[in-house]
């Protein structure tokens, strides 16, 4: 076992990745730790989609009122 295999990773998920079942299909075993927010960010839907699903990223705006709501996973 390598050092990386012993480490736990905390991931901030938003959009469709907040669905535990969907995220498990993508990354394997994961545990939801709770709701989290990413202040001063806004979702930006500017990516091209080949599979007709929505594509976005959390874009830093620096504006105090902007917040992305998501879930922390381990």
C-alpha cells in the first residue's frame, strides 16, 4: 500500500455530484460529511456538453453575496 492509499480526501461536490449514488459510480466509495458552502463563488454554465447534460464550474467572483451550496464527501 502506498502513502496515498492511506490518506483520506475531502471533496466539495456541487451540482449532480451531490447525489451520493452518482458520485460513487464515478469515484468509488465515498461518505457524505454534510452540507457546505463556497462563499464568493457562483456556478458558471459555460462549458460545452456532448452528452446533453449541464456542465458548469464554481467560478470565483469575489462578491460577498455569491455562494455555491454543495456537499462535503470523504
